[in-house]
C-alpha cells in the first residue's frame, strides 16, 4: 500500500475511503503517510525535469486514485523570484520570494483545493463546505463550481476582505456570515459536516495538505534540487507550514535533495498563539480569544493545525516570531516598491518577519532564504487604500498638473 491515513497522536490508522478529519480515539489530526520506497521506483530528477511545474506534476505523491475525477484550474507552477533589490535593502546575500498569488484564485489555497475537491468527487459527495477568513472560501467556491458541487461558506461577519468575498459570491457559493470570529465559524462548519453530511474542506482535511506540500517540491526544483537554508512563512490556521515541511521531508527521503530547511513561522502580534507557545517552550497553545490584525488571512486565535505547525518548527530546528501591523504594512510597501510584487498584508508578514529577525541577529546574512507570499494584493484592496497615500485630486488644468509634478 502506497498511502496510509494515520493519526498524528496515537498513530491509529483509518481507511482512505473514509471521510474522517479527526482521530476517533484521541481526537487528534490525521495525516497521509506515503511509502516513499515504492515512489522511488517511478520518480527521479530526470522524470520530474521532463514535466512542467504544476501541482499534478507530482501525481505519484498525491493520494488520488481516479485521474478522471481530477478537478484542476491549472494551479501551481508559481514563480520563485530572486529579489536582489530587496536583498540589498535588507543586507542579505540570497533572497527569494515564492509568489503564491499567481495561483488561479490568487492564493496558495488552490493547491490544496485541487486535491480536496478531487477527493470530494472520489467520495461521490454533492455538497462541500468550509469556514474561512477569505482565501479558503474563494478557492473552494471556484473548485466546487468547476466540479459541479454545491458549496457552503461560513465567514466571520464584517471581517473578510472585499476582494475575497467578491470571489465567493461570483463563483456562486452560498455565503453565510456569522456574528462571531473564524474559530466559531470553524466549530459550526465541523458540526454541519457531521450532522448534515457536508464534505469539510478546511485544512483539517488531510488531503488538502497533500496539495499544498507541492509548493515545497517546486521550491526545491526552482533552486536546482536543493532546499533553502531558511523558509519563512506566514502562519494563520497553521496547516501550510506543516505542508511545506512535509514536502521538504518527502523530497529528502526520495534523495531528490540533500538538505532540509529551518522552518520559520511568522504570526501577527495580535494573533500569535503558536509563536507564544514556541517561545515559552509549551507543548500546546493558549488560544487568543479576540485576535486582531490588519492581516485578515492570519487573524486566527485558535489555529486548527497548531500541533502540526509546532512539530514542523521544532523538527526543523526553526523559530517563530511575531510582527506588528505597522511592520506588516511597511513590508508590503517595501516588497512592492523594491520588486514590483503586490501581496496582501498576511503575505507580507514573511518579509516583515525576515526584517525583524535580521535586526534581532537571528538570521545569518549569508544564508539562502525563501519567503512565502501566500496571496495577491488585490485580495485585500481596502488595506492598500485605507493605510496608504490617497490620490492627489486636482482640477483638469495643466498648470495644476505641472505644479504637482514639479512640487
């Protein structure tokens, strides 16, 4: 058997044919484990080099059994930008940004959704659902409509960026806003999946991770089959950092790379339960009751995948750090004005984290560093308008134009 579904806590095993999200014995999360010795027989550098970058380039490493049910909008294959001007500004030698905003719906979520919605089709479900701060909703809405499935979205009322909300509405999802935060929305949608038979596609779904891990594969290939010294990534509901670590480990065990990176997780200071647990040496998080940050995509006080994230950071000998909203917005500006990359505030937290860690002396300036930008700037246009300089308004007279330009 190539794939197994295993509890990360008590190691109980479940059938891949079951729609299960938590261990029935200890309530811990599940993960897909892969028999990589079997995979070695069919995948190597030469085989991979012959295929274009995409999520499904790595089909042998993804637990999908009926290729006719694959739901894809050509996700993955995002660029890894060598950021020389930004590196010079921060005084580091080798800096790259993986721009996941280039995915079809503008965020990394598409990597997980192509696999998750494909599994929904394999399970013959008719209705899918998620709770979201925006990007998951946009992605699931797109892939559900592509697959011909009904889609239910729960969002925190008044706390979702307009660009993301617009996507879910246009794709035709049923969007329900609750008068509460993301954590409450997630609890409700989990209950709905149990009692109403909806297929849950939040990141606690173990198949989502199997799509998201392909970004780590791409980073390795884009760096000529090696991993960076450090990978710096925003942390919200916390599955993505675990997905990258899983991907790096799988490539390492397949002998496709010879090194593993240190995983660095960045949270907003107003929503940082994982960072606080790492820094204080705790084995579990203390949820933040009312998380607050301009970076709406990571405004999560009780991350569902906190345990997986902490395991990734600690196993990789990595670190975790917080950044303020001011540092996030400054980094968003810096990346745009130095490299021409416009990312949403949550994405910019990786750049803000890098800058802070350099100032703290926690990063060697000679290291090779990859920062992950998780979503496009147009996901959250309100932030750009609200926090930055407004247009200069003049009468339609050349004299006034000349004064403004020269002034």
